[in-house]
């Protein structure tokens, strides 16, 4: 089968890396891809927002399956456009993608189907939102969470622990800092606990969770500093015990599927549920309609099945026939980022040690790299995801960091504590 993957990050490299191992894949393209992806797929110079060119390419090359990686083209209806032309797609419709594209839409969906989540209120008026914030603090709440509606690349959320900061952020949202996504604001109760990422395949009839994982959202060790797209991840997440896993299936995934069906949403792809594991069980923080990045990196390092077959069946509405084969070995991925990220950072620094890093079984996924004068250079904020498997989580962590040590580019940095929470929990 001819397969086209849309995107250019670590997620798409991990997907291409696994898809390239499938005997079913006779040709693999990635648009636009990056320098690492070029080693396993043919990169095509079409941007993720160029829907006409993407559709034309898929039609003219007789692509049998398109896998849409990022949320923006999903929310923009790329999957619908491809399906209209008879092409099988792994990725939900634009309408269903609103589950990620609009926090208010997602909240209303969760409330309709009794899916546990933080209590919330939605505002389209700044003054009313500020008043509500004041009421919450006056009622003794220690924090509120403010979310600009719509896609804001992870920047539109503030967990505010004092009223002044909360009010200032509300004003910032309505002043247009986050573009159109700031005209509606969701304010919700702050949940306490440990976060985990649940990725589940769904074809509208069946929903199948993948192994659990956990991201590290803050930029510095001990969860300090601003939020990022994710600085590292591991799988499994020990906080997702067998009991929590069963509760997630019962209270979140089953009602999710029932909701999709009741509303006739075309959902053939992956639902990524960000949960907070609280004392009262797992509650949903957010829905995303694509694989978590970096979470998908350690998850796919543990996947021993045929990814092309599983994605093809999902796209065809035959997920019940898919076979998911997992290794028990934990896996870890450590993100190597450009100095300054998630703020301003420079690009174009040559990267050394990439081959050496993979000598002992580690796999380096490229998140933001490019070729310049024949050399691989940094080309993004998150540059690489260095992944490894081990017999234990400690072994996987040590193995990943040993590989990270071999890699260098100017001003690069990584968190030193990826996986520490898992270790602490296992050693309790
Ligand atoms: P979201 O984009 O909605 O997942 O929010 C981004 C991050 O903000 C999450 O990963 C959490 O760390 C935090 N967050 C979001 N909602 C809440 C909440 N209700 N309580 C506590 N933290 C939250
Ligand atoms: N790592 C979190 C995300 O992909 O949104």
C-alpha cells in the first residue's frame, strides 16, 4: 500500500519509523517531513496547510492511506476533503476535530455524556468572566484554570493561583493575544493529582486504548518554568493502575464512543485524552484528536504489531479486527530542545553525534531538523526525541540519557528528570 503521512514533527517521525517496518507499505511519503523522516520516507514539499496540493498529490499518486498527524489540518477539514475523493484517512472529520479545536465544544460534549471533568463555565464577555473569577476566589477556591477557546498551541491555558493573575489573563485572552481563540473563554475548577495521557484508537464503532504514557509539560526539572509542547515522556505511566485503567474505560472511553455515535461524528483516528488522576478517579483535562507528542514516541517503541494494518483497519471502520501487540518493556523519550525554548530560540546549528547515539538501540526521532549544506541542523524549538527501551523503567531512562549525552548542538538542553515520577512511584 502507498501511505502518506502529513506533518513534520517527532510524532510524524515516530509514525513513519514504525510504518516503514510494515510489510504492507510499498511506498511511504511524508509531507513536509524533516531531516530524520527523510531516512525512512520520501519527503514531499507540501505544507500541512496546503490542502489542495495535499489532496491532488494523494489522488495523483494513488495513495491508499493518509495519516494526518497534527491537529490544525484535522480541524481544517483535511480528512473530509480526502475522503470526498475516495481516499482512506486515519484522522477524524473537521466536525469531530472540534473536540480539540474548541474547549467549549469539548466541555459540552463531556457534560452531555456524563464524562468526568472539571466543573466549568464559558464566557464571551470579559467583564462577566472577571466577575466569575472574583466569585470563585471569594468562595475560597485556591486556584482557577482559564482556557482560551480554540487552538492556541498550548499557550492559551493558565492555572491561576491568585485573583489578580487570573483577571489579567482573562483580559489578555479577550484582548486578542491568542487570536480568534480568545473571543470565548472557559473557566474551570482546578483539579489536583497526577496527569497521564491516554491514547485510544477509535473507528466510530470500537474504541481501543493504547498503553498509557506520561508527558513532562514544564520546561525545567521538577516541573518548573513555563509549559511546553512536552519535554519527554515514558510508557507505561504507573499512575494508571489497573483500577484507574478500568475506570477510564468505563467512565471516559465508553461514554466517548456513545457520544460520537449519538452525534453521528465521523471519528476514525486517535482520541488522546489528557487526564488528571485525582483522589476521586481520572477526570478529563482535555481531548486531542491526534497522537500526543512526545507520548507517541515511547508508546510506539513498545508497539510490536503492524501499524499500517492497524491504521488501515481504523480508517476502514474495522478496528475490531485489529491486533495490538505490546512489549512489556518500558520506554522513555527525552526531548532535546534549542536554548531559549519555549521562548525565542535560534535555528540552524549543526547537530553532531546522531549516529553514535543510536549505536546501542536508542532511536532518535527528529522533531525540528533540516538539511543545510549536507549537514543536519536544528530547525525548531523541540529538536530531537531520544528514545530507548529497557527491561525496567530505570534501565530505559539510563539508556536514553546515555544516548542523549552523545548528541550536541549549540545551546541544546534537556530535562534531567524524565521518568523520575515513575521511578518514585515504583519504589514507594
Ligand atoms: P489543556 O490544554 O486543557 O490540557 O491544559 C494544559 C495544561 O494545563 C494541562 O496539561 C494541565 O497541566 C493544566 N490544566 C488544564 N486544566 C486543568 C485543571 N482543570 N486543573 C488543573 N490543571 C489543569
Ligand atoms: N505532549 C502533549 C501534546 O501532544 O499535546
